[in-house]
């Protein structure tokens, strides 16, 4: 009897060990179920733009993890909303998109005929990267708290620049005006941040919110003055103090990029991408590339990205409504 029990035990162990490779194979097959072809990432901005560079920074490492090619497809126009709409309407289960804040937060308030619904038409996959903005001004103006005192006293005599109505630089200054009662600088839209910097240097405008990569070069050369960062301390601009340090409390604003898919993206795809993006965003070379481009790598869960969109949408809705901001 004793030997019989031992034989049964050995047989059971053999079955368990024999089942292990099959279980591992089944798990590998499940993980490999998606993708089945090339994955396309739509970007609503031209090649060489910051969202495009962020997309290209993740495309190659993502392809390695997925085991299938990942290509970036630029469909520029309407501040990225054309490409975002194409993502919403895609049904091949292999089309994704890299978007910026506005496509998911302020677009619905600014474009009455927006063809997609940010809250319903997408699968939120992961935040990719963030960056603060730098409040810059001509060197002739005062620093710190004195700058905001001068802004209050000048009222509508001062102007500020941005890359257009509804941009983060535009809405950010309007939020800033809410924090600094009496400051009422007039908005002047420009065609791109280089033109905004030219306006500052030429004295047409007295302030603007611009990315650190553009601001630092001018500040270090002594051509412009940095008043402060729109976030806490940042490795992207370690020498620039947060606006909170000069008395502007409770003001937090960043630009960001995120990876999304259509609402109908399969569960297999969503699960695979969640795992793959976690691996990609931990990759040191990917993080380095993003940093060189002026981004701080930040991977999130789907729920983390959803929360960020919801919170920021509320803030943008309030300022757009309060200021009566409309696209002409």
C-alpha cells in the first residue's frame, strides 16, 4: 500500500510538471494574441513637432516589446483634432494616437462642432510625458512679486502672447489672471512659439508661457527673464524657481502627451498595451530621448490618465466659460 501511494504521488507530480510547459505556452499565446499586424500611431501635428517627437520616442521600443512594427503617421491640422477624430473612428484594432492636453480637455468647449467626444470615444492607455511652462518677460521688467505688481498697475496696457486662441499658453495666462486680481494683459496670438519669442524681444508683448527648451536658451543668453515655472521644481529647468516661490500659490499647469486608442479597442489590445507601455516608460533610453526633447517621462495607468483628463477638463471649462473664450 505504501509503495502504491508513492507511485500515485510520483505520477501526480509528473502530470503537474508536464502541465507547466503547456500553461506557459498558453499564457504566451494569450499575450501574443495582439497585435497581429503593424500598429499605427496617428499624430495630429507635423514631423519635428514636440508631440511627433514624443510619439517617435516610444514607437521603436514599443515595437520591440510587441514584436510587431509600430509606425508614426502624421495627420496635421485643427490643432491635432483631425488625427484625434481619425483615432476615434478607427475600427482595425491597430490604430492608436498620441495627443496633447487640448485634444482631450479644452477642445470640446472651444469647438462646438467637434466630431468626437473625449469622454466617450477613446480608450485611455497611458500618459507619456509632461513639461512645465516658463513665464518669461523682457529683461527691462522687474522680477518676482514686483513683476506681478507691475502687471496689475499696467492693466490692459500690457500684452501677452501665445501660439493661438485656446492653446495652453493662452488659457494658462487667463488662469494666471484669475490668480492675480487686477492683471488684465491683452492676448496677442502668434504663429508658433518662435514668433512669440520675437514679440517679447521686440517689446510687442510683456509676457508669455513657453516650453523650457525655448525659454532657457533666451534666458541663459540674457535676452529674456524667467519669472517662474508653472509647476514645482523640474529637472527640465532646475535653475528656474516655481511661481509659488514668488508668491503665486496654487497654480499648477503642464503640457503633456498621452497614448490613446478608440473606444472599441479590444480588451486584448488594451491589456497588452498597458503592460507594454509600462515596460517602455521604464526604459532608460526612452526616458533620455524624451528628456532631451524637453519632456519628463511619466507613465500612468489608464485610470490615472482618465483622472488627469477629468480634472483638467473641469479647470479649462471654468476659465473658458468665465472669460467667454471662443475661436474666431
